[in-house]
């Protein structure tokens, strides 16, 4: 659903452009006081000085919203999540508090495999209802577009069900958040393929990915390229096959050890490489040269007590950096946009302006959406966020607290 909307007396704060902003460009924002944003049939048709919209009767076929000098930003783009899943893993969180590592929990049958069991045991209706709840929470924090990954089925039936749930939610007339679906069948090796990782890759390529492609259920193919999961060679084979079927490419790369996944992302000109806690200097430079978006997930590093990805170094090397939450039931059971802002600025040494770009335009670029969302410009969707302040520095300063008072999706206002 879309609406005609006039927002007046706004303080517009936005990056500009229809592609990712790289390096020093990430710190460049347009800030315009006493501005008007006009949205017609869900699309921005004017951004500029106020034109007298506060007068009664002005533009009678438009809803009017008086921002009263508050900041209006592009809708936030959460470009890496796993929000469709069954069960929970609270016990594993307590194990980690007692010193167990993420990989050791996986080795004892926990981790992703635990969620796979719960997701396989669930059904479409229960999983959809749970996922819809997450979307409403995201929207209240200003998210208007989210990426959702499969990867908790690791079999044909459940992987397809996860993606069909996303399609169903995307088809809701009153949806508050657009979903960009990603196939992540290579999230882990299922128990039935234990010790036969190459056979599992063959199964995905032969049995599952063609069905996903034929039904148009996913735009991207992702792989957990990590020691003990999928090697560089296995990841390359899967992603090349995915490209041949029409998928765009993403990678979970260099999260636990410096395996070289970021370099593989550069080699394949992937749209994004995500996590990157242990990416090498050479691979970071290669990503910058190839235009691969570096999607950083500070909430996961925080939850796992791991070193943060080197956001400052990546920006200084000329990368386009995006920030995302990595909402998932195991390593990061949080979709907190406010805390993501704070961690990005405090622990990744990103400026507030860079963090805004990372969660808007560069997040859109990580999903191949920079041409239609991610900034407040004519021709883009009327996806906007209104803050309860005229000072955008509140985003990281108000640590872990939500300063969004309204999220606007294609001209439709949803109060937080």
C-alpha cells in the first residue's frame, strides 16, 4: 500500500546518490533545514525548501505531516538477517557465558544444527507468524527494507518453505518492511551429510538451487565460508554455480578465522562480503577495488565477545561499508538498530555520518537497491524515518534506546 504525503518543516539528513558511497564519501551528508518532502503514490516527487504546506488546504489530496524541525532520514536498511526460524537457543547463550566458543557449541550438536531441528519441526503458519513479529519490531526502529536468509532447513523442503514465507510476507498489502530474500542453503552441513561436505554442495547445486531459481524465490545466494564449515574451494564452486543460475552473490567471510573469504568475494565480484572480523589488509583492498560492499555486524561481535571488524580501516582503504544487525537465534538474538549505531561508532571508530550512510544507502547497495531506496531523493521510494530530535547525533548517543517516533513506508506513516 502507498500514499500521497507531504512532510513539511523537516530537517532532512541523507546521503546522496544512486550507488554505494565509498571511503571518505561515506561521511558526506546533505542536511537541509525547513524542508519539505513530497511523496506521490509512494515515490518521492519533491525534496526542497518549504512551499507553504503548513497552510490549510494546501495539496488537498495529500496527507500532511508537520515534522516540527525534527530530523527525517531515509528508512534504515538492515542488509543481513536470519529472521525466519523455529525455536530458540537461550541455553547456548548461557554456555557461551561460561566460556564455550561458538565452534565448540556447534561441535556438540548445538548452533545452527539445533535451529535446523526446530525449524524442520515447525510449519508455515507458525514460522510466518513469528517472522512477522520480528518485522514489526524492526519497523518500530526505522527499518523499511530487510534482507532475509534461509539456511535453517538444510534440506529442500524446509529451505523452500523459509523462502516462501518471505514471499508471502512481501505480498502483504499492508507490509511495513520490504524483504530481499537470500538462499543460504550452505549455512552448515546437515547431520545426514556429516563428513560428506562435497556431496552436500552437489546436492544444493543439483536438487535445491534450480528449484529456488525456477520459482524466483531468492535474489542472492550466500555461503558460510569458514574453517570447519565450507572451504574456499567449496564456496567458490557453489557460488559459480549460483551465478550461472542467475543469483547475485554474498558471502559470510572471515568471521571466525582469516580464511580468505573476503578475497574470494573480491575475486567473484560479489555484491557483499559480511562479518569480516578477520579479513586481511590485502583482501580489504581487493574488495575496495572490486566494489564489494563490506557489511559489518557489530552486534554479533558484541554477543560473542569477539574483536570488532575494522570498520575505520576499511573506510580508509576506500571500501563501501554497510552496517546490519545479523538478527538470528544463535550468535546474535537482536535486531537492535540503536545498539548497532552505537557499536559502529564507539567500537568501529565510524563517524556518525558514516554510520548513517552505512545503515541507509550502503545497506541498500548491499542488496542491489541503491537505485530505489537508501536516500531522500526524487524518484526513490518514500521510505523515511522521523527522529524525536533535531539532532541526528542522538542515534549513537542515545545508546541502545530508540529515538525513532515514526517510520514511513511508501508514504504510509507508522508511529513507533
